[in-house]
């Protein structure tokens, strides 16, 4: 298990000036967070280059989803 793994939702489509391409409003994505920075990629695990961004820039466009809300209870 990757303790730095995060799941986040795009609240607003980033403009291309920040170099954040491929993100769409309302979509969920995976990434990593460590040392106050966020590693994001619209196609996580595809081998495409990730972008390392600050918390402020992350908060401008994305919202972190808490891990507890992703855990499903057995039926």
C-alpha cells in the first residue's frame, strides 16, 4: 500500500498555463502527496509524465477525497 497515495476530484478545469492538461471538472483522479507537494497526472499509471504542484495550486483546482469515504463496507 502506498501511504502517499491520494484520490481527488477536479473542481474546476485547470487552464493550460499551469501545465495541467487532461483534467476534467467532476472527474476523479489518483496521485500522491508528500512534503506539502502534490504529484498529479490525468492518466495516473499510464507512464505519462506527472506534474509536481504546490498545495495552493492543488487547492485552486482540486479537492482531496478522504480515504475513509472510499472504503466500502461488505454486503
